[in-house]
C-alpha cells in the first residue's frame, strides 16, 4: 500500500477521532432527541392523513405501522429513524453523564433501541383490525410492556438525579403517561368489535407528553452535566495557567 494512502487514512482517522471527542459532538448527540420527536410527529400526521378512513381520535398510532396498513412502509421507516435518533440521544447521555442515575437513563435508551425499537414495528408489528391476530400481536404487546417499564424507570431516575422543578415535572409526566396509557389500553379493549372510542386520542396524549419530557431531559442533561463539566474544566485550566505567587 502506498505510504501516501496510509498517511491519508491515519489523518482521516485522527480527524474523526478528534471530532468524536469534542464536547460539541456530545451536545449534538444530546439534541438528537428533538429531531427524534419531530420525525415521529411527522410520521404520525402524514401517515394518518394518507390512510383513508383513519381516525386520529379513535385509532391507535401503532395501527399505522401494523401489518395490513397501507401506510406501513412509511410509518415503520420513520419510527426506525426516530429510534436511531433516540439511540444517539442515549449515547450522548452516556458521554455527558456525571451522575450514576443519569448514566442509567442513557443505558436504558440504548437498551430500548436494541431490545424494543428495532422489532416492535417491524417483525413484531401488530395486525390490522381486519386481520386475524397471531404470535406477532403477542410479541408486540410484550415489547410494548417492556417499553412502558423502561419509560417509567427513566422518569424515576431523572427525578432521583435532579431536584426542583425537573423532579416535579418528571413525576407529573410519569403520572400523566400512566393515566393516559391506562386509558388507551382500556379504550382499545374493543378492538375486535372495531369499537375503540378515544383510543387514539388517549395514546397520543400519552406519547407526546413523553416526547415533551425527552426534550426537557435533553436540555437538562446539557445544562447540568455537559455545560457544568465544561465550565469546571475551563476553571481548572485557568487555575493551572495562572502565575504562582512569589
């Protein structure tokens, strides 16, 4: 291999390594939570509008990516992009975290992508209302339950990590997603009879309250973990550079 090629590869590797270790990269990863929410919202609205006869109020979001849905390819793809962005967010939290409880939130986000996110709307998507249920529906319910438990754990960890309004907000969000999540489950009990009043409305309140919390979490971690660590580092460097007293 020519020496110039080796040197070029080494130089490229140094550039990538230098970029990866910059605080700016961590901040970009943390703010991946915002496009993750936007992508999901676009998928929800666009897929629902393209699905003839779909009711945002009475039909669940998961019906958009269900087997038999005419908009399944679109919604499933956007949900995977949403999941990949939340994976980046989780990695950003792991890079920035100074508290153990915050680091656990990062690990749970990473686990959510590989254990739940990759499969829930792909091979284990639910069946549409006009199709017979099968093992995929059982797995979808199981993974959705795991996802719900992960959300609860993340919100509890955030409440432990941060005092003041963030703690209150996390606990209030936990209460809201629990109430509206249960309301959605109860409304969807009439799925076989095609009678699910407000099933979609309750699920959307549940989902978007959670998404708002993710954005707040991204801002909070940036301020309390990343910016604080950066400020401490800069103070330390300033002290090191200060002249010693004679």
